[in-house]
């Protein structure tokens, strides 16, 4: 049984004005004089959770969590239809991380990215390699079109009934647009009931693979309608634009990470982020290590995944800080 570090309270928190009318909520845990570490949450749009701090030794790490634009406790929230998402892109998030780093007087940090957060970690590290001392990535994605297509249609081969419901829930005139653009339109519709139904239908589809591997059922946060709308609006916004990343650029430019040690922790049974991406990235990233957890899926909370992540954060305490 994997033992995460104990739950602890944040010792500092705040809202950082990063411009464009955006306020980013952040929290710090652990040792204020410890090695800086930053967790990048998934989604995009899932928001941070205090449990992410439990993958780091709180006596040795200064652990920073933050909610990416328009989700969690950052403002404005994407659940509000008055919130314009046009200034919410991968590149905006990268600059937000830099502004947060300056605000907290951090020279460089260990990055821990999960799911979409692994894409963001890679994009940030390739843009600012001197600010990253090490990386731990779990449920690895690079948000290329191949992966987006798999998540929104390819998995229909495994969940045909669920995909049929997802597609049939679109009005006939929207089906020709495809699932992403169709749901993006519904999630931005004037009628709040239409938006909420679309958010629920989208998450019912995502739940097909999650419930297969998670006996605990739906994530607790998914019971909140506002959370579903926030997350679905941001996910479809990012998927519609292929995360503003040139196709496979994070894999092509992995050589930029040669000075950064990394551990990729991947479940063999991960349906949401199949192993192939982590395997390809490990081959392209000099000095990285791929840890495959045989009986795990996408969740970093799985015992084997958690053990491998903690082993990596412990190992990275031994390398020199940037």
C-alpha cells in the first residue's frame, strides 16, 4: 500500500494578478525554505487539489499549487458565460507560471505534471529550461491531434454505447461539426440548461474510461454542476485549438530538455493517455526515465503510480538546485 505524505495545511496563499483581467489562485505547502516544487493540474480546467502536495516530503519541499486560468479559485470562472476564454491559451499559462515564479522569488523548481499538466510542464520547460531543475510527469500527454482524436472518438471502439450517447446528444445540425466543435457550441449557448446538459453529457463520456479503472466512482468534484461547466468549457476550448501547439512539437523539441532529469510514470492500462506517448517521449528526451506501472490506469493515486511518483520526488532532492 502506497503511503502518501500526510495532509497538511497551506502556510501561504493568494490571488496573483497576471493581466488580461485574470487573477490566479495559488497556495504554498511544506517547508518555506525547502526545495521549490510546482504542481501542474490536469484537465485542462480541472483545478488544483491539496492532495497533490502529498507527493512531496513537506519537510524538504516548498510545494506550490495553483489553479490555471478560469478554473478552481482563479478568477473569472469559466462557468460564468460572461467569461471570455480568448486570453486562456497554453502560452498564457506558461507566462502565468513565470509571473508566479517571480512573485514567489523562486529561481527554479521541480515540476510535477499530471495528465494535461504534463503537456503544460513540457511546454514550460522547453520554453524556460533554465527555470526547471527536474520533472515528474504522470499520465503523460503532449496534447497532439492524435491524442485529442483518441479521447473524443477513438475510444468509441471500446465504449460504443457511451460514444453513441455522446454523439446522439448533439442536435442534428451540429453533428457534422464533430464532437469537439458541437459541444463547444452547446457549452457557449445562451440557455443555461443547454450548457449544463452539454457539460454533463461530456463528462458522462469521459467517465466511461474512468469508471472502468476506478471502483470509487465519479470524482467527487464532478457532482458540482458549476465545476462540470467550467471544466468542459475549458477542455473543448483547448481541444478545438489543439492547445495552440504545433503538432508533436513537444516530442520533436524534447532535446531541449537534455539538461533536465525527468521521470515519466505511466500506467500500462491507461486508456485516456495510452502508453505510446510516454514511450516516445522517453526515447526523445535524453536523461529521462520511463516507469511503467503494470496494473495502473490514469490516476496518480493508484498505489503503484503514487509510489513511483514519490520515489522520483525523493530522488530529485539529491540533485543540485538551479
